[in-house]
């Protein structure tokens, strides 16, 4: 039997925000992450800090990354990333819908 090396990725919890305006347009950010060294569109989001919930993280990340402050935030979906490529150890990703920014 041929053996191969397998790696497990231990990922932290994260919250991603879908910021929607009154005209149902989604706020996207045109960014250049240094790891991929390529420009691309991203949603605001980040890692959930210790003692923080996903809604608090989403609000914080939207303000830090865009300058907007969401007025309403609700849970949209929770998912487990890259299941076949690694084990996320129960660290799920939560996507939250934000509306009514200031």
C-alpha cells in the first residue's frame, strides 16, 4: 500500500459580513492580500476574538475595514470550510447580513 502525507488545518472561528444597502447592493472590497499576491473582491470579516460572538465580530470588522457601522445584523448561514482538505476542529464560519449602515 502506497503511503502519503496528510495535513490537518486548525482554523479559528471567523465571521464574514454581507453588507446590503437600501438598493440591495452588496458592499465588496477590492483588496490585495500579500499571501496570494493578487487583487480580488472580498467581503469584510475576520477572526472571532476570545469572549466575542459572531455578531460582535461582524460589526467590528465592517467598521474597521470599511468605516461603516451596521445598524442591524442577522445570521445568514454557518458553514464548515475545506472539509476534504483539512479538519477545522469545529471552528465554523458564520456569514451575517448587515443592513442600515451609518
